[in-house]
């Protein structure tokens, strides 16, 4: 008993040792977590030019997004158990190194298959950073405080997607789409250097006491046993379903929005990036209400309700034939606010769903989130050419399922 108590004390000291520079730690973790989504949002305004250079259609160009989402999913499935077994720091550093290298390889790609392979590698690296950053927040703060910290993390993370479409559109217009991938590689290298210098290991070593009284390091449960525990957990399953539905709606919109804004409504890539900036800002606003709503109610239910409401408004406008950049973007602002509310609340719930499986739970939920988003984009692509009405129907289905999952959990 004494040894266990002493070990808990060491764990608390480990957490407290990072707190004096807590703001710097959150900023670095947010920057690393942003690597995953930044590689999506920054490339979206470049898709039409990329499609033109490779002489492919919009659906094939979107492979660079959907394949990336699948890579994020598979990478999280790999990174989570590794982070539980070997620690957060080595997994994070390895992922960031791969992310940086993949950016340079993608910038040099001379054919679509090479570009897709580089994007897959970049996604796996980004996934490691996302999982490790999220779980480090759970390591450093108690559950009651962690929801607010996850919201702060996401708010900072969303600054990146807010600026990324604008930056991606400007870089594409001035230099070309390849420069976007080179810039992502540079960002990955900078994040690696910051993590190497400033982020310690945060995982607490668990101790077990043998029958003879000797203590030893507790072995992590097998991956199959861990998954069985999580799949038997109702809160984990329905929270993950709600997260996946809300995310699918947002990514379906992002993957198709630049083609509609540029080709249908006549905007430039930079102007399209500016429209997407508004959605990202709406998500940031949503994150700021997670903690106060959680104190009085349920941020996940509220967030998915906003998502479904925005999708229904978009569907109503499309059915009425009201088109243009403003009616196209305005309803999605509600979806953005909802995503900002739902994301941190869902992640906090899954991290604490099963004791000792924080990273595995976060990675499995993140993998399902990305797989569902990629599948939603592919399913919507089967009904191409995409117009505002078809897009709104897809958004309504995805966000409606998210709202039901949040209510039933």
C-alpha cells in the first residue's frame, strides 16, 4: 500500500512539474494536435489546381483528403496502444518526424499515386501527434478540469484550421499547390524541435504488487482485451458515434466546398479560404462554451443539436433554391459552433471511459471519427456532381445520427 501511495505521489509530482509552464505546454500540445487537421484545411483551396495539373476530376483530387483521413484513422489505432505501452513522448516525436518528411515528399510528387502515398505517411505521423497531445492533457489535469483544458486545447487548435485555408489559398495563388505541402513539412519540423525541447513524458507508470509482496511494473492489457472493454462500454460507443457523425458532416462540407465556391459561385482560391476561415472561427467560438455548458448541462448534446440545426437550415435553403456564397456558408456557421462544442466534450468522455486505457480509447474514437468522415466523403462522392442540395442532404443525415447518439448515451 505504501509503495502504491508513493507511486501516486510521484505521478502527481510529474503532473505538477509541468504546470509552472502550463500555458506553454498547452500551446505546444495544441500546435502538435493542429498538425493533423492543418494538413487537410490548408490543402483544400489547392484541390482545383492540383486536379488541373494531374488532369483528374474533383472526385480523384479529393482522394488526397479522404486517403489522409483514413491514414489518420489507422495511425491513431497504432499510436494509442503504443502510447499506453511505451509512453506519450516517443510516439509523438516519431510521428512528427514522419509528418515533416512526408510533406517534403508530397511537394516533390510527380504523379498522383506518389502524392497519395506521401499523404498517407503524413496522416500517420499527424495521428501520433493528435493522440499523444490529447492524452497528455488527460495526464496532466483531473477529469473535472480536463474538459475545460481539452476545450482550450481545441480552441487553440482551431486557430490553425481558421488560418490554414486562408494561408493555403494565398500560397496556392502566389506560388503553387506544391508549396503548401512544403510548408506543412516545415511546420512539422518546427513542432518536432519544440516537443523535443519542452515536452517531458507525462504517462504515469502503474505498479502492481505480487503475491509475495514485491512490486513490479504492471503489464498493459492486450490490445484485443482493451478493445473488448471499450466496445462493451455504452458511454464510449455512443459518444464515439456522436463524435463521428458531427465530424463527418464537417468534413463532407470541407471536401466539397472549394469546388462549389470556386467553380459554381466564381470565388478565387483566396476568397474560398476566407469563407472557410469563418467556419473555423465559429468552431473556436463553440469551444469557449464547453466548460460553462458542462457545469449546467451536456455540451455534447448541445453541440450535436447545433450541428443538426445548421444542416437542416442548409437543406431548407437548398430546397428553396436560394444559392450564393452567403446562403451556402451561413448555415454551416451553426455546424461549426456545434463541432466546437461537441469535439472537446466527446474526447473528454472517451478518455475517462475506461481506467488505464486513455490513449487506446482516444485513438480508437479518433480512428472511428476519421474512418466515418472518409466514408461519408466517399459516399457523397458517389452522387457527384455535388450541388448544394445533395451536400445538404448528406450533412443532415450525418449530423442527425450524431444528435441521436449524444441523446441515447
